[in-house]
């Protein structure tokens, strides 16, 4: 290889430009580029000498096999009702070449409405099985075959509604699937005797529980809106947001020119902000009825009359369930447990909710007035 010096490059460059006048800066750049070019060629020669036997080697591509464990939930959504039983489907497949693992672990958890926490439901590893909290004694694995991780829940409660995660852990391998448990039921707006917009989130939660219900989720309110629920007062939902459903836009409810939908106030301060609440309830085990023969009575007399009949004064949620799920219809206003007076109409007619099927609300009258009958509820053992 020829040895190039700086003086050689200058002479070569001067000869190449044919004695044309070149600015000094441009000349220096040309010299730098030429030096870099010859340096690269020199390094390439050195590489060929150092790795002259490279042609004897091959490039080997390594590809990873598919997952050695996979979890499948055949249904993304399962529907049941309060008091019933349900199976949340989940199965898993292991690599056939894998040896049996006596420490394979199946874990079920319930996701909170904000998806920030997981509540333990059930864990199984070999012969060791454990259920947690309110699920204790009510859950077990279906175990139809060795790959079946389906969870059976008995005596479903309102609080069981939500999303569940099935997780299978096999040594270093794990996989998950999610199943939603929905309940047949009804959403209803609620406010107490104090009047509208008097409940913070914690008060709202207790108010729904007192009426045999829970705070509704957004999905439940959305389904109710699609079913025709129209209510112009904002209420709490289970995720801490405040919303209300409008099917017939009007000026006092967001504007007449707006489209139908669920209006959203967003997340609110659970301690200091006050609204109404949307409650959700489902089927019950028992009998809801209007006490007959029944004279007009005060609230205290109504409570005692139901007790004398071996029952309790009915709650608002029980009336809504009877009306929505059982088609209960009665055109007599009667006392309920919260001190309100209501009556359920499933067959609209003159003098009894002529325009729509609804639970009619007559207010919170003075409990000493003898103006109404009473609705009772007799629980089934």
C-alpha cells in the first residue's frame, strides 16, 4: 500500500485542481475528506486480515417458541341475578412437553371499578384452597377437567357485580383472563327526605344500602338510559363520578339543542360535593305486596301493620324490583321504609300514570298524616 503524506496530498490536490484558485477554507475541507477516505480503506484492509476465516462461520437465527401457558375465557360477560349461582368460565393450556406441576396455582381476584386494586376471591394450589372475605364459603372451582379453572359463585349478592381476573401461575409462566359478571336488575334515582343534592359519596352509598341496593356503575346507568331512563338531576355513580341520563333533551336539562345521552360532571370530591345518587338493585327472595284490607294510617301504624302480618315495611329498591322485573302494578299510594310515599304502575292508564310505566313518587309527607296504605315485604327463608 502506498504511503501518503500531507505534502504528497497537497501536491496531488494542486495538480488535480489544474491550478485553479481555491479558497483556503474549501481547500482544507477537501484535505480532511481525503484523509478520512484513505483511513477507511486502511481499516477495511485490516478487518479483512483479522477475520480472513469469517467465511467459515454461519449466522444462526434463534426464535422463541409460543407461550408455554395460555389462559382462555370462553365468555367475556356472564349474566345472573341476586340470589342465583353462576360459573365464570376460565381454562388453561400447558405445553404438552411440560412435566406435571403440583404447585400450579389458580388465583381469582375482583377488580375495583377504578381498576386500581384487586380484591382476593379464591386461590387454589394442589389440595390447598382458600376463599376470602365476603366470598368465603360461596366460591369453588368447577374442576370439570385438569385444565378447568372456572369459578363457581353461589348465593350471588349485589356486591358481586363487576369484573373478575382469572390468573394461572405455572412456575415461571403465567397468564390471565378477565370475565365480567353482570346482574339482571333496575337502576333508580334516589334522594332522601332532606331533599335533592344533599348526599356526599359516603352518604349516597349508605342511602342505597338502606333501600336494598348499591350505588350503580356507569355501565348500569348507561344500560338504563338505553332502556329509556330519563332523569334531570345529577347523581353519584360507584366510580365517584356524577352523571345523569337524558333521553328527551330540554332546556333545563343541558339544553334543548343537545343530543340525548348520559351527561357527565366528571369525578367529584367524595367528601364535600353533594348530589343525588343512582342506585342499582336486583331480584330478591321474598314477596312484595300492598297490605289489604288496609285503612289509611300514619307511618308508625304502617310499620306495625306489616310486622303484624309477619313482614317488614318495604324499601324503595324492593318496589322498583317488583315493578321492573315482576311487572307489579298497583294504583294505591303507600308508605315505604324511608318515609316516602310511592306506587308502581306497569300498565299506564287514566289517573294512574297515563303517559308511561313508572314508579310514581308522592313525596315525603308528614309521618303523622293518616292518608296512605302501606307496602310490605316478606322475606323468604
